[in-house]
């Protein structure tokens, strides 16, 4: 008997895993205006001049987005969730985002950030070597409100 296996397309596998992680993250997540911190937000093909992929590139693929999310979850634990930008907050359009691409958003939601000040304080503690715009690029306090226009 000969078994033939098809090579796994890394991009397709990453998209599928991101979708699964999002579904898992939505279970038990509510948008009740609680404070959370946004740790990352990227779509396939986005260029981020402040961050690099594991290969040293500034253009992120879905494989890179998945790796970034997993690294953040490993660093900060189970309070890290993966959402789509359509799952919360003001719905914005991004002219550079290709049609059909998901804007993946990694958030940290420990359930006890009572204010913007508390969320900002968590960011300062979690990223002690960063400040100002550099800090906001990797840790941005926001309220988890229901999707709205």
C-alpha cells in the first residue's frame, strides 16, 4: 500500500488556525465596554515599519500573524484572545487593506482593567523598555464595545 500525502499549504493552514483561534476566543468573550489592551492588529500583506517578522521582514503574512499571536499568548497567558476587527468597537475602513482580508486583532483581557489608566499601567508594566508611540504600537488600551459604526 502506498500512501500519498499532499503538501500542506502553510498560508491555508495558518488561515484555518487563525479562524479556529478566533472562534475559541469568542466563546465567553463579551463586549461590555470593559477595558482591554490591543497587543497586535494586522492583515495579510500589511507593512509595519516598527515591527519585524521572524524572518526580519516588515511585511506580515498570515503565517507571521499566527506566530505573533502564539508568541503573545505564550508570553501573557490565557487572557490573550484573537478576534477580528469586526468583533468589537467602531468599524473602520482601511484603504490599504485588500478586500476580503481579515484584520486580526490580538487583545489581552484579564477582566480586571477598571479604567484606561489601569490598562495603560498594565502596558507600562508589561513593556518596560517602551514608551510613547513605541509603546502604543504594541500595547494600546481600548474599550471592548460592541461593533458599531
